[in-house]
């Protein structure tokens, strides 16, 4: 099924100064939009045309003849998930169910911060850092390029885009500073809790 580019869930300047309006304009209106357009063009006349994007991602992962569909579809989906992983005035310690689960599964919030930053920093080149449920247990993982947890059978709860286009205008080469800003000032724990409840 055609995938629709969702509007950003906040104004372009809502995440300033941590992510500038200029970055969001390029990232959403150019990068994300291009993945959506490419994906729709690629599936239009294929045998996957009637499938949901989640089904297409799972069906095309590891199929080298469909890598274009996988890469564009997963990137279209990942960015929609990423916009919801951010909110103005976010970040800091979690509340609700995820707070308890972080204590139980990851050894507490300080450990979460340390592990998430490590996963996001050490993803070599382009990719993503994720908080996922793996068989009911919280895990922090990273993934290269377009790869996402749906493809690996995990339930995604939160993501951070660490492709250079996500931070270069605002932070240049300082990816760790962008990761700190995400954890301390942007991370949308409400979204994480919603995903946990739905899982
Ligand atoms: Fe991106």
C-alpha cells in the first residue's frame, strides 16, 4: 500500500536549539520525503503493492533482489518513528511503566543513558540506535543504514537517527553532543510508554 509522509508532530522550530528548524526542514521535507517517494515508486507495480509497509519491511529484509524496496521502506518507517521519539521539553528521567522496566531490565536510568549513548556513538557510519523489546525484555541495540527492529523480530520502542544528515548542520562532526541533547532534552518517554503498552 502506498505510504504517506506524515507531517512533523511539532513545528519546525519546536526543538530549537537542540535540533534547528533548518535541520528539520531538510531532514523531513527532503530526506524523509525522498524515501517515501522512492518506496512508493518501487512497490507500485510489484507483488508487494497491497502489503503494509511493516509487512514489506519484514518480507524484503535479507532479500538482495529487493534491497531498494527494503532500504527505502525501512527508512520511510524509521523516520516516522523517529519524529515521534522526540518532543519539545523531553528528555530526563523516564516515568511510568518504562521507568520500572528500565530498573528491572537495564539496571536503572544511569545505565540506560550510558548504554544508549554507547550504542549511538559506536554505530559506525550511518544508522540508528534503538530501545526495543526482545521477548519481553528491554534491550538497547544499534543498526546500520536502514535496518530496523521489525526486520529482526523485535518490538521498537524508541529510536535515534545517527546518520550525519540528522545532526551535521547543528553539531558538525560532534555526534556525541547530539546524542546528549537527545537523551537530556528531546527524548519522548510518553511515546515509549505508549509503545510498551501496545506491545
Ligand atoms: Fe535521517
